[in-house]
């Protein structure tokens, strides 16, 4: 969608159609006639949205200020938030979340763009390779997690056994406290890079060929083409990939849970897994407060980033 | 255009389906007069427990042809199972009967509102007094014991002990010396299986006999928030031991990735010598490694003073408060807590300790590890219930903390202090006074 701003850039925009602006009488009947549907058509969606999204959101803000069980509620003010920020695992959970989000979204941009350039060029078996790159996206995350957990077993796993053939002693991918989070992030990249590649491919295909032809006339090489044409003009796709993978990384849970359950100990815990454990332990108020914090943190990061990235896009 | 027009129809269909689903919830159940009554029974899929329940149900149905029991053993185990059980009880969706822990986990079920009170049933009097406390609140008694008591301690591979001329340790120093000798002989002295995090807690939890030997009122003070692990060197010894066995290099090489099943295989085949565990595991070993089960002995976790066994109470079978067949449910619980019930369980899975019902006996040919455990219960032996049966508070993060301490990620003192924080949250959630 945002692609149009780039692709239509060289064409001269047609003059805006001059609309006769008659003094519009503020008649409700008139306004209604302008709408494609009568108002009550929106009602079912509004009801569903209210019940399933608005009410729980508002309710969770209230319940985060209480200590509740399924039977009773006790209002305790901001104590849950104070407690949550005193959690020793939380600091680590926060750090891990940002590390994880940064690694996965960074790698998805770089690898995704490289693969997209490769897969939009004239290579043998392009269709097949495109399918192969995209395939991991279609597989269940939990399934991927369990599979890699087996592959990454430090002694019986295929990865370390393969390394052993070459005389390398593989590390404890998921059991070494300093490595566990990185290992999960690698699997996340493997699984998610297909989607990034797809978005980049759409962006690259949408770049008009004329630019490359003009550059060729001027004697530009492949490298110059990539940095001066592809990278700037594919920016809307880059922004989409960054935003999507950053949001995904910040609230990642399923893969981490399937592979390490936050372990060993708390070393690969992220905010979402800390919250889940609080809920599992029956600390409902505390985990609700955690969710409110997660919501605020994700909004506080993504919203400015989104605005900033979009502004850059317009400046182009 | 046609796609747009179809929209409301789809919404309508969705709403209708939802309405049908809701009305479906209201129906169902149904009573019967004079005909066979069917009770539902829910439990987690822990192999030995399911076999126990199946044995009980078969024997009960044979004796009570007018009642059939439909077992649903598809539930998850561990923390996910706790979650599901609480949710089912709170929403009134629980089966007529269900299997669940006794002690602190039972207290978190809000029993007075969700469970059927058995306090007036005559069979309650035949139960061991300290067991009754673990399935009771101030207002009622709720469960019948499903299985035998088990002990927390150390399984050991007897041929290794014979080979090196070692004797069963009664203090931590002797235990450490044995480990040193085993290590020098090139053996894996202590097996740990941190891939299944719950198995990492034994050094701390099974040490409670030693804590109680120093201070008999420790549990009461702990519930009141007056004593902490981090401030009490005796209580912290469990954490310290975890750190020590790791630092001394006694552990199996794959301690971080080994599972509970791996560990049982190792001790049964002599790949490692000591495995700290609860004796309930012996029924799995007997099942999988029948040839070597009598090579495995057992001793209580050694401490620094008196030597005795920390005992785990069996889980219980409970009846849901909103069952439509309370009389039949009570009859089943009565059977569970009877001599016939004990015999049915023995036939199904064997025993891993003594029963807690008057008149119940265990067979003479028990596995060696169980035989090693019985003297602690007899005259001259000493036992203490584990802390989770004396206090309603058990911090939910203990197993992650013990993995960290046991893998050298966190020091024992840090781990104990972190666990005190965890305990504080649990006490606040339970609404206990003094926190």
C-alpha cells in the first residue's frame, strides 16, 4: 500500500479534481446518504470488538491494581507494579526481550533483503527456492521449537553430532546460560526470515526497471545498483519488516517456551514468559500488571519508531 | 458486490453458532433414578497415577455394579495441570471426582467452596492423623489417600557401593566423602536431570527433616513469616548442598539436558551412582528395568545432625462440590480409603512406601529401595512430613531457582534470598496474616 508513494513518484500527479463545494446543509439525512452502509451495519462488529477487545482491556487496567483470585478481588493500588519491578528476573527478562527483539529483527532485515535480491534475480530453480525459503513460516512454531530442541541436544542432538564428525565439540546450545537465548533467536530467524523475504521481494519487484536501465547507461555496477536504487526504494518494505519483526520479537513467547521454558533457570526468560509464569503460579493480579506493562512498553517503542520510519519514508 | 452482501449472513451464522454453544453448556448432565450412575473422573496423565486410578476403578466397579466411573486422564501434569484444575473448579466444570496433590497445592484450590466435605464420613477416622491435616481446612476434610507415602532421599546403585567398599552415609560429610571416592574411581557420583526442572528441588525439599530436627516449630514460624531461608544457615543447607555438588564436579556431564527418564535409566544401569529423588520413582524403574531394580538401594538425604526421612504424603482423590451424585462419589472415596482400596492399588502399581490407612498392609516382596525406606517408619526410625505438607506456602519458582543454584548460575545465598521473595508473593496471594 505504502509502495504507491514511491512507485508513483516519477509520474506527474494529475491536478486534483476541482470539486464544487456547495454550502453543505448539515442535515443528518444527507450525511447518512453519503455512507456506504446504514449505521446499524456496523453494530455486529462493534459489539464483538467491544466485548472481546475493549472490555477486557479496560478490565485488565482495573485488575492490575488488585490481588485477585477467581473468587474474590482485593484492591491494593499500585503494589503489583511495585512488586513486578522488584522482580529480580524482570530486569533480566527486559534485557533479554530487547536483545531478542533486536537480534531477530536485525537479522531478518539483513538476511531477508539478501535472500530477496537473490530470489528476484534470474537464477535456476527460482520458484522452488522461493517455496523453500517460505516453507518454515508455514510450520507450527511449537513443532519447530520441539524439533530444534531435539536437534540442539548437547550430546545426542544432530547438530553437535555433526560437529563432532569434524572434531568440533559443540556447545550446549540450550543448556549453556550465555547461549540459550541466542540459540532460540537463531531458530526464530530461520522460521521468520521467509516472511521478511516475501515482503522484500514484493518491494523489489515494484521498483520500476527504468531506474536500473538508466543506471546501467551511466555505468553503475551491481553493488552500486543495490545501494543506490534497491535499498532506498525498498524502504517501505524495510519499515514493514522492522515493525513486524520488532513487535513479534518483543512479545515472543511460544518458541522460547517450547525450547527452554525460560531456562536454564531464568536465563532465557523474556517479559512474556515471566508474565506467563506469574499467571501459572496463580499470581493473577501480578501477571495482569505485567501485561499492562508489556502493552505500554510495546506501544512506547513501536509508536515513535513507526512515526519516525514513516517520516523518513515521506522525505524520500 | 456479492461478497459484501454475504457479510451479515456470516455474522448471523456466527452469532447463531455461539448461541447454540451457550445453550449446549446449560444442558447435559442429567440424573437417573435406580439406574446405573455414571461418575466422571479427571486427572493428569502421569503414567503411574493413571494406572493406580484404573486399578481402583476396576475393583470398585466390580464391587459396585450400580456405579460406573468414566476416567478422563488427558489432563496435563505439573504447573499446567494446577492451572487447569483451579480453572475447572472455579468455573464449575470439574468432573465428579478428580485426582490432585495434598498439602500446599490442595490449599490453593479454595477447598471450602469447591470440594465436597467428607468430615462426617466414618472412614476419615481410619486415616493417619498427619495425612488428614494435608487434605483438610479449618472447616472440613476433603480427600482420600491415593497411594502410599513416599520418601525423599537418594537412590544409589549398590554394585558401585560394593565395588568401592562404601557404606550408606548418615551425614552430609560421609555423603561427600562417598562422592569423592566415586569420582576418583571415574564414576558419575551424583545424577541430576535439570531438563525436567522439578527434579532439581530434592536437595532442598528433602532436607526438611534436618531443618525440623534443629527447630521443631520451623514450619509454623515460616507460615507466619518469622523465619526465612536466607537468614537460617540450617534451612539454607539444602541450597548450599546443591551448589557444592556442582562445584565439586560430582554431577553427570549432561546434568543440564538430562531428563527424569534419562536419570532413572542411568541409576538403574549403573551409569551413575546417586540420584536424589522421591521413592515413587521406584515403580517406574521396576516397570522399565525389572532386572536391575534390586540393585538400587535408598537412603534418606543426609544432613548435619540426626538422620531421618522427609516424607511426601500421597496425593488424594477429591469430589467436586457441585457433583450431581454426592452419595456415589462418597462411596468411591470410602472405597479408596479402605483395605480393599489399598490392595487394588498394590495390585496395580506395587508400593513405594507404607499406606496411611488403618489395616492396610504392604506385600513382603517389595523392591529393595522400598525395603530400605521402611525402617525409617518403624520403631527407632524418624520421619518428618515435607514442608509443603506442614505449611500452605510453597513458592512456585523454586524449581527454576534450584536449577540455577545447581548449575552454578547463581550462588546458594542468592538463591535462598530469591526464594524468600517468591514465598512472600505466594503468602500474599493466599492472604495469610503477617505478610
